C-alpha cells in the first residue's frame, strides 16, 4: 500500500510539473503578445536613428565629398549590425519576456493584452510618444529653473568642505 502511494505521488508530481511548464509557456506567450502590442520590439529604434545621425554629422563635419557617401552608408550599416547584436529585438526579447513574466501574472498579462487591444489602449499607444516627449520637455523646463539654486547649494557645500580639505592631515607619531 505504501508503494502504491509513492507511485501515485510521483505520478501526481509529474503531472503537476507538466502543468507548471505549460502555464509558464502560456504566460511567456502572453508576455510576448503584450510586448508586441506595446511596441517593445521598437524600443531600440531611436537608438539606431541617433547613431545614424551621429555618423552623418561626423561625415559632414569631416567635409567629406558626396563621392564618399557610400563609405558613410557602409559604416552606418556596420553600426546597425553592432546595435542589432546588442539591443535588437531578437536579442532582448527573452529577457523582456522574463522581466514581464516575473512582474505580472498570466491573468494580469491577459488583462493588459485586452486593454492594449481596446480602442483606448490603441489610442494610448498612438499618443504615448508625443506625451512622453512633451512630459520630458515640461520636466526639463522646470529643472532648468531649479539648476541655479541647486548649483548654489553645491557651491555652499563645497565652501564648507574646503576648510576641512585644507587642513593638513595629523601626523602619526
């Protein structure tokens, strides 16, 4: 009878672990679906654009002739390849899925998917880049007003620290 219980327990354990694996795969699939709806696969696009622009600016600063444009494009392509290896969607997707599956349950991911597929969710995704840019500008504008005061505080602290820094270290006997 004890052997029968042990076998039943083992069978239940195997069945349960199979369910856990299936649940994890389902949750990962939901995380990936959400990430695609949230355009996470495009997160690195601005980085690619900035690097392209940086190469173009350096090219222009060098006063390179238009006949050397192929060289610029060649290096931009090489830079894209480096960035793709580092931050391309194929590279970061597994870590992003893990990030989201460790922070959201499968049920929560399903709710997020439902929201992002709704008209309001789609509108949010459409407006988010503009809202983020405007929010950054608003914050930057307010920070600029605080910079002089913060710099003054920093200068005051440094002035108070100077006498301590100017004192010679006590000699050890």
